[in-house]
C-alpha cells in the first residue's frame, strides 16, 4: 500500500479502498455496533470481529460476499439477529464464547439460513438441547466441521456418540477427527436418542493422604480418668448438589455430606467450645446437648446446633458462635462432601468413590469453570470425667474440634473442553516435622517395651486381632519382626 501511494497516489480513493480489501479484522476494539457502512466493502470475504462488545448484529448490514464470519468472545445471546438476511455464501461461522442459550437456538442452524455452511463453531455457550440441535444440524448438507464443546449439552455421557451417528457427513467434531471405526462403534445410537437420560454423570475418586502430622504425640498421656483424646482425618470437596435420590452411593461407599457452618471449626488454634458451654449450663437449665451421635446427625442432616435458652448478654452469645474456617464453606449452590473418617497412619487410605448425577447442566458447567476446593480436616474428640455432682464413672464427650490442615483448588475446566478425566495430586507441602517424627518414634518404642515386659500373647478377639495386624504392619515397615 505504501509503494502504491508513492507510485500512483491518485488511485487511493474511497472506492479503491472499499474494493481492495478481501479480509477485515477488528479485534478487541470495543466495537458494539455494526452499521450499514460495512456494505461499502464490495469484495469482502472474511470479517473478524472477535473480543468486542457486540450483543447483536443486523444481518442486513453484512456484505453478501462474506465466506467467513467470526464473532468469538462477544455478548451475543441469540442467533436470531443473524438469520434475518444471512450472507448466502457463508462457509464458516464462529460464535464460540458467547452467551447463546435456550431451546430456540436450534431453529437458527438449519439449511434455510446457511445452505453453504461447511464449518460451525458454537463452543463454550450455554446450549442444552442436544437432540434439537442435532436435528437442525442434520439439515446442513455441506457441514463437515463442528465444535460444540464447552456447552452444557457436551457434558452428557452419550454426547459424542449421538453426534457422530446423527451427522453422518461430519469429518471433525471438537477438533478430533471422526474415524470410520468411531462411526461404526456408534451406529444406530441416534435411533434410541429418545430413550437416553438427559443427565450428566461424574465420578469423584480420592485415594491416599500422606504426610499428615500425628498430632496425638503432642498431647500428654491421659490419667486414670482421662481426658481421653482421639483424632480422625478426612478429605472434603465441594460439588453441585445431586438430584434427590441420585448418586448417594457408588461402589458400596456412602458419602457423608458435611454442613460446616454448624460445626465448631477453629481458625489456626484449637479453642475447646466446652469452656464456654460450662459457663451457661447452670443458667440454661439442661444446657447444650453435645453428645457425639447428636452432633453427627446435625452435621449430616443440616440441622442447627442447639443453643442455651438463656444468654446473659450479646457478648456471651457471640462467644457461643463457632469460628468458621472459610476453607470449609462451600460456594453457593454446592454441597460439601466428605470421605469416611480414618485414624492417623503414615498413609491414610480414603478409598473414596462417588458418582454424581446431575440434571441442571448449566449449573454444572458454571461449577466446572470455577473448580472445586479440596481440604484435609483433622477432627479432635475428647472424653473426660463429668462434674463432681454427677457419677464419676461416666465420661463426658465434648463437641469435636475441627482443624483444616490445608486446602487447594482443583481445576475442572478441562472436562468442558472434552477431556474425559482430570487427575491431580494435591501437594500441600510437608506437614510432618522432625520433632513430631521423633516423638512418634519414641512413643512406638515405649509401647513395644511395655508389651515385652508384660509378655503379651495374641488375644482371640476381633478388635485385638485388628490391632495386632496394624502393629505388625508398622513393625514390618520399620524393618522389625513381630513376636505374635
């Protein structure tokens, strides 16, 4: 163009410019309106208006010579505006990363509007009607390349198979070549499309936890009457709430739904809640019901934890409210799921599998874009003697104290892009320390010495056999042998 301006500057007129350009790219320029001046480009074949602020386009203002139209990353909520007078020669239409949604969108992708369309990109919108969309796309005689990934409809387990079988002339689906063997594999699936459930199914698997500190070595040894302290560990993750009656059991493992807002979760330090409860037991009548079984029921069912009937002041009432760790608070629209509580070992086996079945595909897409937060939680339970006025042989169990050891975000967006599996090792850093390792080794050596002095033999109860198996595993791991 510079050379032409030097040699023949008289040619550089408006009519020359409008007839010279074959391709026009206006990307990320805050364009919001396409007016009729675009029709001055008499020979324009490619128009790229991606990453702008366009909500709708009057198709009357598009040059009829267009073969490629790209509108990625705009705010278009419906294709209806493009179908009033679409370019008849258009071969590629790119509408990915917009806001297309609703069942009516399938009415705008038929041969009546796009008879020469070869490539169509509708990826990463909010389209949910897969059968209706495929029925309309089947009318496009020249369609060979299609992108629908990133839409909620692509989360259906039969999405690819049904699409391949419904569009026999398709060559590429979601950037993956449709092979002859794939066509043969899914042959006939389109005839049973009405029988397929319109739900998405995802399986969450949690394996082993390593490197957790054995907190019990830091506690003093209990006296004859206690306090007796036990620790358990589990992993939580948030997920879109399943449909009622769906996905509650998978592989024989039952999930525990945790309602963290109702539990006593400390921020960085363990402040037992019973200290506050005891102050109000006399004034509150029967006081706070805090037995273990009742607390577990509250956590699983979502019921509220009872409070004393009388509070001296607003300050005293504030003391009764638990400190909530934000890492255990699920985001709106999700539920916190938990693995089974396990005692401490060097490697804590979770052995957790859960199938989630969901009908709200739009909500599932939003959740996958945000990802899930995985946490490791320590639960401390303490039993001690009751007050002097009560029977000394009975033990009082205090409300459990929860401590989040660490948490991290697991990215789930690849599932929207067509990946069948997301696998990640959550590395929260080394939680064990040299001091706790030394105390653990010292405790184990003391336990072994006591057993050797007493001359213990192998008892014949199931509980003790399990304990012996656990001890044997520890001894074998340390390169020792067991006398039992």
